[in-house]
C-alpha cells in the first residue's frame, strides 16, 4: 500500500527534499517514514501536515500512532 503522505506530496508536485525542508526534518527521516521503514511519530506528523497545509487527521486518517 502506498503511503498517503507520499501520494499527497507527489500529487502536489512537491519533491521530498522540499517537503522535508518545509517540515524542518531531515529528508532521510521523511523518506524512511514514507516508505514505512520508520513510524510517523506525533511531532513528524504535525510538521508534515502543517507543511502540506492539510489537517493531520485527514492526512493520517485510520492510522494509529505508537506513543
């Protein structure tokens, strides 16, 4: 299953490095999360949602976060 963040990012034509810069996270961290190799921790979810200007609950609908 393709990651929703990646789907939205690509639909908006935003390169991974640009989203990482806007979200103030390292591009390797974002890349690993998009590929499902690392979780989208709460702070990363918030930053990515804000950078994409999409509400977090819409972007991550149906996904649970481990705390």
